[in-house]
């Protein structure tokens, strides 16, 4: 592989930005130069050159929360299609959830998913082992250097992997050797709320009530329980997809680079949409946890800014359009987001809501730190060259003809973003450029420092 010199970019990395160049050799970042630094002849003369004048050069995005539906649900999505969509959006590494068919609740099924990814993934990958009421031995033998974490459903969602046995939950928190990623919603509260609205509307519940069924109280009860249990056992807990202002009091703000044992994630859709959008988007924005109020959305945005929220991810969870467009009680929760998550966050930067440096911290640096991902997430010499170029001079309108999801639709259709993803590099190779895939499947299994 010939070395590559990316020149004249605005590099955004580790809380600052500057004009400079990056030299890539043998898949890794060999050197990072400032605009005034002399670039050695060996870098100039023996390399391919990519002029990135006017563009942002970012670390590749790490999405710690996706559902790619393989095996068993591949009519909706699969590892190949969704990882292609990922690299088109600047995501170079993903961590995928266990609620497939069969579910990845033992290491035999988990390794089958790793084998599928080795053959088909365009981006780097890892997979969570799913916790159940009775698989504590599988949880205990998880290798922290090879598996990103344990997924614990403390609220039912797609695949119904709810863990509701108190003793089992206690043991998971006490004995898991890796990070525990929790979906937190209180099932009893949700059932009671569903029953209340069914008494009024039967099965024809308006979709706008989703935020009251999957309510603030349901989220807070479950999140507070998880935080309390993690504190009791000293567990490494990561609470996924926060959706309420109230939950934020459970988490401490952090200084840049600090380590917390209890961390939180926000998803792009909870930072973008609010409950008023149900009127036009209907079940297309039905997620678990639900999209809630403007107040909740704005509180989540503030929590990203003050580091109370540590990671921004997607919960990419595709369903076919005909599945989503069913009445509320039948429509599944979840939607495709991975192709436009970086562009959506850059749009919020364009609106003055987030700084570029904060955005990159939450989508690149902090996921790498929290999961102890080896040699990724930063633009540093010796790190794998997972990189993205985004052009703030080119707008990008989302329409059905430029989507790469297998499900063929996006909640972002019709929107125009002020940044275009022009190039994505995975392990030092260009896998996407100027709207086209190069055909390279260059993803690798993520490994973790222990």
C-alpha cells in the first residue's frame, strides 16, 4: 500500500483545531504536521497526495450503539449494507447489539457474528454479548480484550431480551468483567401506561402518546436503579440513549480526558427531534426510549456541552418502511440513522449548538477512551488511520436516491445539510470518496486495552 499524504486540511482533534497535514503509511498515521512544519522529502516524494484545502479532517466516528440485524433479520438490514452506509457517513467503527435471531447470548453465537463481520464489514467492528436471566456464566467468561461489552435490557424493546429477574441483574452487575451497556426503561410503568391509553383509544392510540407511554418516569425509575446497582458493586456502567432532562441528575459532569465508571450516551435523534415532530413524522420517529419534549431535547444538548453526557451515538435500528408505517401499536420502534449522524451533528454545530471540538470528543475520543479501544479515535502518530474529510462548502440534500440503507428510507429525507462527507478512510485506505465506494472491505475487529 503506497503511503498517503493528506495536505492543507483543518484538523480537529483533542480539543483544538489547526491547519495541517497527515502522513499515512502501512495503515497507520505516521506523522501529523502543522501548517508551518516542514514535511520531509520521504513523505512528499513517495506518497499519493490528497489536497484537503478548505475541508475538515476528523478522526473516524465510533458508533457504540447499532443494530445491523444480521443474522435472522436480514430483510431489514445486514452487516454489509449498513456498514457501507456507515462509511458513507464517516463512521469507521461500530459496536453492534445482540438482539438478532438467534440472539448473541452465548459466545458461540457471538463468534458467528464476528465471522460474518470479518467477511462483510466495510468498517471496524465489535459485538456485545447479550445478558439474560440465566446466562451469567457466559457473561463471566467474556474476554475484555476481544468484546466491547455486555448489553443488558432493563426494558423490553425489539427482540424482547428483557432481563427482569432481580437476582440475575444483581449478579450481572457484580460479576461482569466488562462494561455493562444498559437499555433503561421500567417495564411495569410502560405496561400501566399502555393499558391506560388502550382503555381510551383501543388499539388506535395516536403516536404522539408514545412519549407518555414510554414516559419520563419509566426512564428515570430504571436508570436510577442501574446507577444505584453499579455504585453498589463498583461496576463499569454505560447507560444508553438518555431521553429525559430528569435522568441527567444521575450523572456527573467530567473534565476533558477524565475517567468515570458510570457514563451516559445520547443518540442523535434525541438531540434532533422533539415530540412536536410526531405530527409530521408519525411512527417514522417511534423509538424506544421515546422522543420527548423540547425541554428534554434542550437539556440533553446542554448535557453534551457540559460533559454530563459522554458519548453521542445513533441506536441505528432499521425497519422496512411498510413495517414502520403501520398503526402505532403495530409499528416497531427504531430507525436508520448511521449514514447521517455525523452530518446531523455538524448541522447542529452550524446552528451554533455544539463546538466542533465537543462534537469530535463525544463521537470519537470519548468512545475510544470509555471502551479502551486500542489505537483508534484520535489523530495521533502510531494510531490506525481511521479518518474522515468533511467539506463545509458543499451542501448535501438527503433523498431516496443517495441512501445506502437496505431498508431504503431515512427520517432525514428532504433535509439539506451544510457539510458533505467527501472521503472516509478505514485502516489507512480510502473506502469512500466523493459519493462513491472504492469497493474495499477494510474493516477489522476492534481490540481493547486491558
